[in-house]
């Protein structure tokens, strides 16, 4: 149970207050910018007995008492006025939106570690904000919904709790603390975002609601209503909502616990006007061979994207929808909108799916490419396509685009179901089983975990998609050529925050993560002769951490002759991974993970220019190896090079560090560079340990023959031995020590399977 730290209520003087209904347990907090601690004066020394446990949360409910801008944060790990962490809300004067923030105050300087926009409630209800502190991981919850997390190693793991307000005055409950493992009550749309886009007059949408009580997360009764009932009709059907858009405009969907109205969520709803049906017939564009699949086509893969070829590059509109309907009964199979889209990757009926925000419509030269939602079309069915006039602006077959109506006959029939076999094919335009890699993975995941090994053969092409594989062993993705098979999408921490995981159908909100390819519960996955490119730019709002691959499995991964591109966190691995003759490109911690052993053999580690900081050379990796006896990250006979970043900037000489530490005493910085060539961008000191900026010391603080940071045989690009005299925190191995630890693959992976080992082959 939460532990109340304040034995009294706040009793501070305030200025003019808004007319709010009084609630018990709430008193004002002035916007002075001073921390109000839980039970002790802000200027007093912190005692060990008053400090919260290392892994804990602090939570308060509050609302502004005055009009205007202001901030309210719950505070944890407080040491003094200049050193603490916090999470809360920042309101803009007169605005309908707010920022959910995680902040750090260090040596009197406030840093906003993470920010996330949200719609305000606008009706005087309380906001519940929780800051969860688990080791160096800080997580903020708003009204029970997990918003985002960030790693912060700068402050101690212990300290007091409290609240702080600045700008306007607030009224708030006394902060409560408890164990970080006890989760809050939460209510949200299941596997859906906080912003919906509908169209007036279209069929009602059915959405599942995830309403879970505090602690054990038992189902919780809830209520739902529209901000403007003239725009949106809201009906409950068990745990689902039936949303009927009535008229165009902007409104909200409010969800609240039936037991506690202050456990709530507000979803933005944008309802577009839909053009009259007659306008389609009059303004519809002649397709004239510009559509793919061609009108009347047969045996089309049932994961096929749709394409329209315009006379000149078209512009994507701001409203409207594309619909795919089953011809025999006009049943709606899929709706694709121009904005605020999301998807759940996986096959229909899969227990866990990957829920992600995404942009399904891409403009590629003269082509508009429309990606349907995952697993929406069925084998052996005939479908037709309609497109609203506002979706695209441009000319098609010599006429301004006016939409596509049913009467134009853009129909196609999908092929029969692909049989279960050991080899299936993917091609974006030629004869194949599937058009998308995810379509093939959905097919593979339907097979039981113990099924025979299967190879997905991918022909040259550009595949714009996010990927998900879960619960299937012995899968090989093999491309026709490394540079010819490019799987690409922009997906960063500003789009889908966090590393991500699969979610059950009733999971709240979206947690599919920022990686291009997420792999869970899989063993013996092979990626061969292909490229994964996460094109998120660090300097953009959707950038930041952006893995090309997150192998979130305790199993084995083999990568051969592949390429991985991103700027930050390019490859994250758990378990056991072998990279052979593979290129990994990035800037900040672009190899990392909570792993056992990862071997990078005869590979290239290319540091790219940082779009967010042109003078930075970044860090090659950050190890968080889970066991003291695990091998960690090993680079053998590899090359460390540099190249231009996505905005064209280069990496300066001496600006790149081999590794930095997460600063944990529960994971190990096991990293070894053996017989590697390093270009001049690698810093002479090599390793960013304590004494380099604010970097912490590694664990162990000094490398040994069997643990920590180690190096042997490093040379420049011409093979001349480097002067390693400036290296710190590292053990410079002897030839005998290097051979004993890392002489072959079998030695690196000897710990797999409790000592049974693994010896992958090229």
C-alpha cells in the first residue's frame, strides 16, 4: 500500500484562485519554484531514515488554481534545492495542450530529460502524476498511463520526496510513495493512441478499453463520454466502445473509473467532413492503368500495398481516407487515414501483437504507396478500393485527382492461402508469396514454435515497414543482395517511446517501441544479406533513440553480410548474438544491450556524423551485460570507420569513444576489442570512463584479463600498432590472454545453454 509521508496538509498562502469544487485532502501549493518536502523543511539535511527506497514511486494528484502558464512536478531523490529528479505537467497560458515532462535538477540547472504532448482535460478534474524510480530508469505515468521513460545516472539513488510548483498556484494531495513494483490504476484505449481521426457519416468504430485497478491490475468498471455529443455518439458494449461520428469538428473522448473519477484519460478526436457520394461520381479520376494492383487483377498476395502513379509527384492531403471493402458483401476490410494512424503487427488472433504509431502512406516520386494495416485481407477474396478526394493533390492521367469511387472498378482478388513450407518468397513487385516482409512473418508465426526451420527469401526492393517476430524459432531472412534488399522506416523515441514489447489485446495504450525490427521469444534467428535502416534523424522531433534491430530474446541470433543503419542505439541485443562481415552504422551507443555474449567478427563499426550535435563523435557502445562471467561484447578482427551523417556532417578526429558505462552495479561493462583497425576519429584515451565529462566509472572500474574493458592488437587503418598509452580503465591484454578468452567463436559462446556452447558457422 502507498505510504503517506505528509502528516499534514499544505497550508501555503496563494493568490487569486479559480472557482473549483473543493475536495477533501487538497490544499494549495504556491508557484514559488521551491520544493515542498514530505514532512521536513526544504532547507534541512536529508536523513537516511526519511529517504525513500531506491526503487520507489512518488505520486500526487493536482490541478491549477489560476489561469496562465505553470508547472507542477512530483519530486524524488531530493538532496537539496539544486539536486533532485521530478515528473509532472507544464501548462501553457490559455492552451488546450500540456507537456508531460521528466526533469532533472542538478547543481541548480534544470534539464528536461523527456517531454510528451497531451490534451488537457479542461473540466477541472485532477491530474494524477507518478514518477517511478527504478535504478537509473525514470518513468512518468499520467492518470495511470505509462507515458515515457528515460535513463538518468547523474543523481544518487536515494533521497526524499515532495512536490514543486512554479508559475501559477496549484492545489494538490500530499505526495504518496510506495514500491515501484506496485502499478497505478490505469484506463486507456487498448493498443491505441491518444488521438483518433474519424469521418462523419462513416460506420461506427469499435474500440476495446483497458481499465485496470491499482496494484494487481484487476478489471475496473469505467464510464465514457464525448466532449461534444453533437459530434460524437459514445456507447458502451461490455468492455468496448462504439464510436459513431456524427458531424465534423474536434472533440474529446473522456474515459474515467466508475469508482474514482480522478482516474481518467482524455483522448483527442478529430472528425472530418466526408464529401457527398454524388461528388465521387462526378469528380472521380480515371485510373487508366495507373493503379496497382491493376483493376480486375487476380492471384494478388493478400498483404499487397496499393499504388497510384500520378503524372507528377503528388502531395499528401490533410484529410480523407482510403477504404478497402470486400466485394461480395461490401464489408469494410480496412481504412487508411492520412494522419494519426497506428497498427498492431502480427497475425489475426495472435496473443501478443506489436502496437505502433505509423505513417501508412508514402510518396515515392510519382507514386503514392498505401500500406494496409497488418493482416486485414483474407486469401481468396475479391476487394474494391475507394479513395476520398482530399487524400492526394495532383494530376492523374491528365486530370486533377478527384478520388476513386466504387463505380470505377478498382477491384482485385487475392491469391489462395500460402501453404506451410520451408521456403517462402517476398518481392515488392514480382511473382512471390508475399509483398511485404511482415506478411511473410505473420505467415511464419502461425506455425508452432517447434515447426521445421523456414527461410524467407527476399528479393531486391525497398520495403517500407516496421517488423515484428515473436514465438517462432529457426527462422532465416535471406536477401537477394545486401544493398538491394532495404527494409526501411523512420521510428524513433519521439514516435513510439521506449524499447517496446508485444502487448496483449487488452493492454493499455501503445508500447510497441522505437525499433525498426522487434524480435521476442525466438531462438536461432538468422539475418543474411540484407539491410535494415531506421531513418529517424536525431535532430528531428521523432528522433532520439531509434534501433534498427532489437533482439529481445534470451535465444541466439546470427547475422551475416548485413547492414544496420540509424543514429542512436542502432543495434540492441539480449541473449547471444553473432555478427559476421556486417556493417553497423550510428553515433550514440549504437551497439548496446543487456546481453550474455555478442561477437562482432570481421565487421565494420561506422560512426556517423551526429545531426543533433555536429561536433560530437559519440560512443560506439554501452554494455549492460547481465552476468559477471558472461563474455559481453567482443569485437574481433573488425574495423572502426567513420562516415557522413544524415545531415551531411562528418565525425572529427579524436571525437569518438569506444564505450561508456551505464553506471550500474547490477550489470557489467564487459567489452573487448581484439585485433581491430581504428580510424583517427577514435579518441586517444579510447574509453569514456570516470573523468570524461560526467561519465560514471565502469563496472568493474578497472579491466582485468577476464572482466571489464579490454583491448589487444589495436592498429590504425593501415595496420600500424596504435599508441595505447593514454588508455584508462582498460586492461591491455597479452597475446595469451586474448587467445584464451576470444580465440574462436566457440570460446566466446561457451556459456550458452548452461555450458553446452554454440559455434555458429558462416
